[in-house]
């Protein structure tokens, strides 16, 4: 099998590429990433010499390039490529619409033209909007996004559905809860708190810190997508959650406790606009129909995550300094295909 994985140098995408090559060493993976600020080829050091992995620096909005790549025998497209930072979407909505909507449409056209066997759209629970104190998001929950980021992801999801209904393109959509684990960009909550706490810096907490998210260890997410590729029913949506709802304040206190740092580092800041209060995913469908279950609970996952960041300080300090952005040109430039 030959997979085209988009956004494969980002947090979840790179974890997925590493996972798939370990689980399916005979598969070929073409890894496409434009290497914006969140894309980091250092995430893929372990497979630099793996002949089954090919990296291509390209933008998914480049229709000619996507057509060329998909036309080289690709069977499955897994679309991770997305602008995904909510705060950035508030500042630059147009960038999010271009990548998350137009980019998805470009990939769908290439998939349709070359008759691929499956298109997997990796989406987010944020397309469902926000929850009250009770209830969970199911696959039947209406899409009511509240940020430019989630609205752009919902737009991409609807295009995927439309290509299935109109053109018969075989698709699945997965919607996950908040991921955490190795290689997560330090702008996100958990690595941000770890890095700042280690440096005894103030820890910014939006509002009252009681916004609730369901947390999913990234390896468990990868295993679910692997299952959807092979067993997912055509046209179906699958919610992927960790059954680990925690407030942001609980997350921060847990990290501080494990690092032996004081809670006095917590600093409350003005809440961001449109900040959803609670997300909670019901993964019953993927559990009952495909047999998926996460291997990690939050306690084990956060221990592994903290341990990884403690052991890989050079990785995240290079990101904070901006040095990681030179890695492509310095280490790979002459050897990797470029758009």
C-alpha cells in the first residue's frame, strides 16, 4: 500500500508516519508538508534513511503538485495538513480558509481523478462547538464551530462529505479530542506549561482556567486512524476520544506537581474571544464498530509526555529559538524533492 500523508512533519502527522512505518514496514509513505512554523523535519530524524519514506516539501494548495504525487500510485490519502492554532486563526482567518478549505478541495480533486481507494480527513471535535456541563459530542452532533479555525475545518469536512455523495469518492472523516504527547509544538498548552515551568516562568491561564477538554494521547489517535484506513465503513464519521476530561487548571497543576514546581507560577490572563467552555467526545461508535480502545489513560500519558520533554530539551529549545526552521536547508536541502 502507498499512502500520501499531508502535514506529516507536524505534531500528529509525524507521530502517525512514525507509527505506520513501525506497524506496517512494507507500506510506502509519501510525506507532504509545506514546513510552516509548526512543521519540523527534526520530528522525522528516526526515519531519515528509511527507503519506504519520501518527504516532499509542497503546499496542498498546489494543484499541479498534488496531482503529480497522487498520480504516482497512491492508494490512500490521509489529510493532516491544517492550520490549527485557534489564537492564530483569530488574527489571520484567511490563511486558515486557504489551507483548511481550499487545500482539502485540491486533494479531493486529485483523489477523484486518480481513483484512490480511501481519503481520510483528520478533523477535530472543535467543529461541534461547545458543550454545557453534561452530554458528549457524537457523530450526529450538528456542526456549530465558534472560531475561524474550527469553521475552516468544518468547511473542509463538508467538502469531503460532498465528494463522497456527489462523486462516490470513498472517504472517512475522523474527529479527535485534544492530542498531547511527543513532538507537540511548544505553543500548545501542555508543552507550553512544561517548558515555562522548567524555566520558572509565569504560566498563562485563560480566564478562570476551568475550560474543559478531553485529552487523547497521540499514539492512541494514530492507532485509531490506522484502524479507520483498514476497517472504516465508506462515508462514515468516527469520533476519537480519550475519555479523559480535565480542566486546563487541572492539567497545569498536574504538570507542576510532577515537575516539583510551585502553583505560584500560575498567572491568569484575559480570556480569548469565542473560547469554547467544554469539549467531550463519545467514542462509542469506533469502539463498538471497529474495536478501537485507547491504551493510555491521562495519568500514564502525561507521565510519558513529561518524561519525553525532559529528555528532549534540545528539540523544544531549538523551536523556541527558531533554529529548527533551518534544519530543512542545512540537513536535507540537496537530498529532498522540493515543490
